[in-house]
C-alpha cells in the first residue's frame, strides 16, 4: 500500500490551455489497460527536458535529445508503457523514429516535432504492430481534461496514478501548472524520474523553460531514491504552451518568480508521490543533512543513508539498529570528516553526539520514532552552512517479490 498517498481527484486537475491528452489500450504488455498516451501542443509552445545520465540510455531518450536539439519546436509527445525500448540497438532507434513519424502524420507536423517516451521492460523489442495500431485511437481521444487518464496510462508497477495541479494569479494574470509522473522502482534519478511531465499555459521564453526544468528537477526528482538504480529511460519534460493570460518577460519579474515556485512545488509533490508509492514501501523517510561544508558533502551523506539496504531494512522492521546510519555517514566520502562533531537525530530523539551514543538515548525511544509511516532522519555535520534533503522509503519483503515477478 502507498504511504499516505491517495489517487488524484480528477476534478482538482486543471486543464492546461494549449495542451490536449489522449490515451489508448493497445495491449503492449498487458491487455485491457491504458498503455499509450499522446499529448498535442499548441503551435509556439516552448519545451525543454532533462534525461537520464545512464550511458545505456533508451532509444526514445536519444531521439528526444535529437529533436529538442533541432530547435524547430515541439508539437506532440507520445508515451508507451510496458516496454522501455532500451537495449534494443539500431532497431530500437528505428522504432522510436517510426513512432514519431506516424504521430506526425496523424496530427500534421514534422516527425522532428514529436518527442517519444517509453517505460517498462528493458532488452525487449517494441511490439510495433500493437503500438502503431494504438496511436490513432489515442489521437481520437485527445481532450484538454484527460489528465487523470494520462497519469494512469504511463504507470508500470505504480499502484496509483500520480498527478498534481496548481493555479496562480499575479498582477491580474493567471496561470495553470499541472503535471503527471510515474515511477515506483528503479529509482535513483540522476536528472529527474522515470517519467515526469509538467505543463503550464503561461508564455515562457525557451531559455527560461530550459533553466527551470533543470532547477525543478534538482529540487524534486533529483532528491529521491527508492532502490539506488538509475533507469535507462528517466525523462522530465517542462512545457509552456503560451495559450493562457500570463506572459513571463524576464527571470526576475513577479510572474516568473511565482510561476517557477509553482512548477517546483508540483514537481516536488510528484517526486514525493513516487517515493510514497515505492515498490513494497511501508515508510516514507526524509533524510535531512545540515551544516555541511559544501552542497556536494550534504548530498553525499544524504544519499549514503538513503541508498543503504541495511538502513532501509532496519526501518522496515522498526529495528533501531542506528549504528548503520553512522556507518553510512562514515563511508560517504568526506575524507576529513570529524565524527566527534556530528549529531544524529531520529525524529525528536537525539541518537548520537561527540562520536558516540547520546547519553540520554534509549533504544525504546528509537523504536518509538521508527514505528510511524513517516520518519525524519537529521544529520548535523557542523562543518559549514550547506544543507540538503532527500526522500526515500524502506525496503520490504514485497520489494523483492515485485521485482522477482516483474516480467511474469
């Protein structure tokens, strides 16, 4: 069961003017489920993306990079679930390009104006007959209000769809920000998440969209981990259709500041939803590192804790074997780290100080704060002013079962 996560209320997902969404059930992997999503963008929309740094990146990631680099404008996105089209070589690239060409013919644009995305099993060819047959029904289904259906169509092992929406008003102009994401396993993004799409109806210059997509990723999807594996298909895309009443003229204007914050909030909530729906998760864990010497130090310590299977299994069992956290801090890669200056807190409990166990710490206190579904781990390094926060989950028996049965 997801950790304090409910399915999105379709009535709370604001349509984004200048963007339509359509889905289809093509049977790419499982019959009867939505597994194709097409998004059609208004002419003049500005689009930017960040993608996986996994060197074995999937064919659609390579094609997305090519089409965005062309700079000729993006008119459509096409996403399939059930098959990642990764580890598929030249034929996989050809399949991704054929998909773009078919969507382009259906909506009336150039193939280079289409961005393809895939998610699912790696090292298997796309079932192109089923995928291509599903494109026309998805285009026929295009509607501005289909955000809930879109969130469902990109799921793989997710147990719930993930969608978030905001509306802002600044200086008499309003803007909508709505986004969807998917992911539950193979989550250690090094750019974004498995798949994430956030759109606004504001008019935003291309350079600013490119800047914001990276900043939003760094504040959200680059701060989560479930199992420490960076996917071959990670993609996060930001779209500004320009079809609404708000126009962003400069990065420091009031509209830009408010819109950027709304985009980050939507991305962060989507990222946290991925962790809450982590495969087999029973705990949502916030790892907060304070007073580090540099941002890199803070991140290294936070991720050492968040990635550790020993720590994650201890949280699942509510076992206050908290020396595992000290161990992770010690191997995080800070060569001149002074253990005598570190303070470790679990919730409201001061666990360690001055290089050892806090004199007032009792194991029953540690067990008490490990029982709730949401847990805070605080590490104070006392080396400087840098800080960071990472979100993760525990590691349960169900995680093993889900991944052992993933292809069946």
